[in-house]
RNA sequence: GCGCUUGUAGCUCAGCUGGAUAGAGCAACGGACUACGAAUCCGUAGGUCGGGAGUUCGAAUCUCUCCAAGCGCGCCA
């Protein structure tokens, strides 16, 4: 909000410098504006003069002088401009500009922080994509939180987002699932004769078996299945089991407030003939060959370290063939961008999927689709690591976590660190609703502001109906300025978060904002005998609350008015 | 052995895409409520940015090389 006009000022100054002959013509690097770590160096600084020193063959400080002398600050954005150190240009923003920024925040209201940068173009975000072989666990939770936040960030920057969930409803894992349920139907326990190799041992398998025998009906998001109740009908068991688990996962996602626009079933790629089509197309393009009774794709031609089997000697396809078919389908549905959010344990699929898409020769860009990988979550309970094993049935489910910790805290914890760093989830700490928990820290800030508004209302002040233009000039204390500076940074933080798929930047921003509010609160009284100061501060806090709500909304976290 | 990711204060982590004196929260110690929510604030202490070399005006950030951890490296998904 301040940064952009500043960049424009510098760019215009460069242009004027060229016109007057003081600077050499040519292309300039993009103007970068940074925030100095030392506040004495101004509100913003620019290093363009040092970057140009070589090209202009002039000392950076002289270039900086030329730029400064050509700056036309007609809107009185700047208090002063200085050259410092080796050639930094330090900008000191006028109080007037910070104060006026508040008026702009009020004007933009709920849309402040958002932008139209994506121009309404279509982007698909695929995430979670858990197979229906068990409830969602804590790892899926991280994927759900990151995927949903990134989707919201993309929406906030003007993209038309489709949230998509892909699941494997065929194949070996599902066969195992069906066999496990069947064994339970027949009263076979894990380890006993007749228990399937690699069977799923969790309690939920037993539950599905008894529901099946009781001929229950299951309604999942995309399926309506009535149990046959016949323990010998493996196909009926498979369909019932998948639907049952889909229903459970739907409920988990709903509890987490994560919704999907499209569910794609792997089986549909076969039934629509897409898998066969892809295999044929790859063969026709000369990228496949037969060896050892199998059909191979020459992925080494596209950067892989070895070729991969497409069709096994038993005639079935390996998982990555439907994956390619699925992504071709995404492309043909018109998504110029696709973001796949998944666990980093699947990172080896990236090369294969992209290789397959390149081999199809459809003109799909090499870097398409984009991938966003998150590292593993380790769960600590009682100071010990909880081992996650789906087959043994011992793991923390997402549902347990939400029930114990609360949806907002779980979401916040999952996104507060950059996705590619491992996450230690300390259950005991997260359950403890203490101030160590950063989500309480910032929700408290919002609740505290709302509480001030209530008090103000009791004294006849309506924080929502203050004429900002009349009072903002009273806002000039260091604490007030600190808040104003942070507020106007929101659009930049949102666009950077979205561009890099880094929701944690926004959580960090919110923690900073909460901190500067709490500092202000402890230092200054909002409601006082001085009505002009009171009105000005209420006006400032009204904008602050707005920014909390806008930013928390982009993260899918609530902004409670009391706690 | 190869690939991806990570390594920053005692612990958990930031560090705005190469900028100026590396930051925050916990934990430790010392302070602040007879007024708007003390779920808060202020102060003190705490560092070889894993080690080494290189690139340049300038490196936690880029390159190379070691060391350590996690995850991959199936005719599993």
C-alpha cells in the first residue's frame, strides 16, 4: 500500500534520469524495496543504486543522488530521503501517508489485503487425496490445512480456484481393505489363520464389518451404497468399505472446515478409457518399449534416473499411468495452473508424472503441474513419539486432534511453519490452552479490541462510525505508528504468501500485529477524557480488527469476539 | 551409493528471494494491574547461522565440498 507507490516513484525517477542524460539508457533490474532491520535506516530502503553501479560505471552514491534528485513526490509520501552506507537510498515515510493509509483500509473494508493479480484465471489445487483405507490421520491434516490455506491465498489474489481430491478406489490397497473387512465379517482376528497378508488391523475395520453384516446404508459425498450383508461377496464388501471410509473422511474434513469442489475416482479414469488412451498415445509417440514381459516408459528421456514400468507382466498398470491420465485430464479441463499438495514421501512421482506428460507431446509446459510438498509430522504424546502405522491401526486421527485441541489451533499449528520443514506436533502442548499457543495470543488481541468497543459503546462512542479524516492526524505515538505500518503491509504479505505457497508468512505477520497491538494497549489508554484521542484510537483499532479478520479469514481461522 | 528436504539462542522456529549491528516465542532471572480483558506488557541474559572453501562492494541466503537428520530410490501407492 505504501511500498507500491514508492516503487513507482523510483521507477519514474530512473526514467527521468535517462531522459536528462544523467543515466545511461537501457533495461533496469526490477526495483526492490526492502524494510531495513534497523529502524534508524528509515521505513524502506532501496539498493538499486548499488545494482546499477557496474552498468553505469559510476559510484553507487552518485547514482543514488541522481535518483533522489529526480523523485517527484507530489503526494507527499516522503518525510525525507537519505543516502546511506555504500549507496542505500533510505525512505522515511511521512506520518501523513501512514494516517491516510487507514482511510484507504476503511474504504476497502473486507477486501483489504486481497488483489486481482490472478485475473480470474483457473487454478486447481489438489490436496489430501487420501486413499479410502482408513480415517484421515495427522499427516493428512497437515496437507489439508496447507492445501486449504493455499487455496484461500490464491483466491485472495484473484485466482479462480478449484479444490480437488483424488482417490484410489481400485488396486492392491483396496483389495487388502476388502479382504480385511471380509476376514472380520467371518470372525477372523489379525494373526489368525485366514487373516490376509498386510491386512488392515485397525478397530475401524471391525466396525465396517459389523455395519456391513447389519446391512446398513452409507451415504458418502459421491456414493450411496447399501450393504449386501453377504460375507462371501468380496466386490460388495469392497464397495461398501470404500463408501464407509469415504463417509468418515468427509466428516473429518467437514469438522476441519475443508471443502472440495471435485472428487475424482481413479476407477473413473479406467472406465472413461483415459488410461488406455494414454498408454496408446505414449506407444505411438515412440516412448515405450517391451522388456521382461512388461511395458516400459522411457522416462530417462525426460530427466528420470531410470525407466519405469507402465504395464506389469500380469497385465495391470502401475499407479503412475492413471496418474498421467489424471493430469492429462486436468490439463484438458483448462487449468493453466495446477498445484499438487502432497507429502514429501511421494516426491518421486513428480519426475514421472511430468515425464509422462511431456512424452504425450501435448504442448504441456515442462514445469506443469506445480508441486507443494510438506514434510512429515511426528507426534509427541507424553514426551514419546507416537508411531504412525495404518496397518497396525495405531495413529492419531485428524478427528481426535480436532476434538482435543480445537479446529483453529490445529489449523494454525499445521501452517505456522514452512511446509518443507518437519513438524513436531506436541499433543500435550497443543491441548494445553495456554498462552504458549500462538493462536490464542492473536485471537486474544482481536477479542480484546472487541471488548474495548463494547466499553466504548457504553460511553457513547461508536467505533464503526467515526469520520477517519477528522481524527487520524492525532495518531502519532511510536506504538500507533508501528500498528499503522503493519496494517498497510497486509497486501504485500498476502501476495508474497500466495506466490510462494507459504501460509506461515501470514501467521507470522498476525503474531507481529498482535504483539504491536498488545504493546500499544499496555502503553496507552484508548478510552479517555480526551474525546479526539479516543475517537482516533478507536478508529485505528477498528482498522486493526478488520485486518485481523481479513487475514484470519484467508487462513480459515476464526476471529472470536470474546474468548 | 544416488536424489529431494532440513541444519540459525538451552527448546520450537522466523529471517520479506543477496543488504546495513541475525530476530521472536517458550524455558531462566528481574520488574508492571485501587481504570478499557495480566490469555498482556517491559527489562536482563543467551549465537562460530552444522564445518570448510568460493562467487562480489556485501552471504544465514547463491556455488562447490564434507558432516548430521528425515524422506524417497519396487513390475507398491
